[in-house]
C-alpha cells in the first residue's frame, strides 16, 4: 500500500467513524489514532512527515481538506483550484501557486461536494456549475466535467478582513484624502453612485466602507445575486435572486427583485451588481425620486459605464429610443467611481467622474473630477508609482453640498502637484 492509498483509507475510515459517532470525536484523540496508524503502516515516514500527513487528514475530516489552511490564512484573499494538482492563491493582489494539492481527482471531488452541501446547493452532471456563499463568508464558484476539461474547478473569494473603514484604504494609498472628503459628501448628499471596475478590484469593499456613512435612520434594500454585502445599519431588507430549477421554472431575476423593492419603502437601494435588463428599472428608479442609490457595475472605464448601462437597458426588450436611455443615464447617475488594479497588485480609485448631462450630439457627457496618474514601476521595489490629482473644476453638484451645509471646500478639486 502506498501513501496515497493509506491516506485515502484513513480518511474514509475516520469520516465514517465521525458520522456514526453521535457524541462527536475529539480532534486530539483522532490525531493520536492517525499517528499510530501511520507508524504501523510499514511505510518509512519521518516524524515531520507523520505530523504533516496527520494535519492533512484532520483537515480532510473536520474541514475542507487542502483548502482549509488557505481559508484560515489571513494573507490569502482568493483561492483558485485548477484540477487536483494545481491550486493558486492571491496574496496582496498577486497570484502565485500554492504548495498545497489534492491527492487525486476523487479527493478533490469529495471536498467540493462537502463545500456544495455546506451551501445547500446542487452540483452534478445536469447542473455542472454553482455560484454560492459558504458559511455566509466565502463566495465560491465551481464547475465540474464535462464543462471543466481538466477536472473540477473551484474559485473562492474571501472577504477583506484588513479593510474595515476608510482609514484602511487611506493607509494603503487607495485614494487621496480629497477623494475621501468628496465621497463622504456624496453619501451625505444622497447622490447616485456607480462603483465600476474589473473583477477583484475592490468595488464591493469600497461600497461597504462608504455605506458606513449612511444614517441609521434610513431603510436600505439590498439586491444581490449572491448575498455578500455587509452593512452596519439595522433597518435592512435583503433580496437575493434565484436560478430556475431543472424544469426551467421558479426563476427570480434581479429585475423581479428590483421591481418588488420599489414597494418596500426603501430610503436607498443598493445593487450588488447590475448585469442585465434590471438596468431599465434601475434607471427608472433614479429618475423617479429614489436618491442615494449605490450600485456595482463591471466596466473598464467611466465612459464604458454609460455605454454598458445603455446596452443593458436595451436588454429589457422595450424598444426604448437610444436618446431616451441616454437622457435617463445623464439625469439619474451622478458619480462614477472607477477602481483599477495595478501590476504590483495594488488597488486604487483611478477616477471619480461626474455625469454632467448630454452633449450637443445627444451623448452622455462626463468629466473627471479626480484621477490617479500611474507614472512608472520602481525598478528596485517593483512597486507602482504615481499620484492623485484633481482637475481643478468645481463640479455642478457642489451646489448641493453648499445647500446642505456640508463643509467641503472648493480647494479639494484643485490640481495636486506630484
């Protein structure tokens, strides 16, 4: 019997033993039994090897196998499994291969099934993908053969425990103090904000941090595909979409939820992500008196945000003239906050952009209020270098700050020297 076979037998034995034991097994006692079994196996194993294998098996029995130590590691922000022998992680914004691996595809499948069961989801040949949240903490996407060619695929995103408030972002140089002052005022003035960027740039984290400045007196309605947004307010109504069943029935879309949310007396509506025809209802609400909306959208630039909103609105199939959609975008969306990830793994607010209105040709007109200028990569540290700047123009919406008595000096928009 080789080591892989021995581990598989011990894993199955103690999983079965634990499931039959109504009192539960103590990890220390099981660890002692495993060590004795390894010593009696006839395999020539050093003390260090026995210790490592014992911990591996304990993770298999009580946790999520090789993924458990990565889930417990506060430095790991994302886990990517490309089949049983290739696990990659993201640490401080950079991806690298992990030293951990599964024994074989069967081992990986066992752990994946455990993750799926924990989320009360289904994953099989008739439903080969799943998108869910584990233990209310970890967001997981998984795919299995036949659509996953080289074995099961798992991607787990962990919440950022190191970013709890705006000061944490300031320390990381993710934005300037002037940007912070402006965004604080936007929340107080109940402006409609769109958080834009690519996958993993920190859009949701920034939204959560800024939501701290929403008054406790407001009622929030949060609409998501996967429940992951965390807010501190108490008067919160959470809505989550639902995919269709195997018969193609029972689907509840983000659009359905948005329509329903308007009847729930929201003070603010927070969209976890706009990605389809719900963009039509979103724009309708912005133009019918629902202020202070916060929404996430995948886009590569502020100008792409306006184009994407227009295209998504057309998906509603209502044959709305393009000029009407653009007018709704121009009058409904106030500020676009673009977040980018740079080559050294850092994430920064690259643009804070005001939606001004429509230009002479009927297109949505925008102007950058603040931006981050990336200049170069330091050859010694390999860190990205640059500076934040303002464009020196006082935005149209500054009048609202003045009317509300918000103490935001016009000087924050001035150009910031390198």
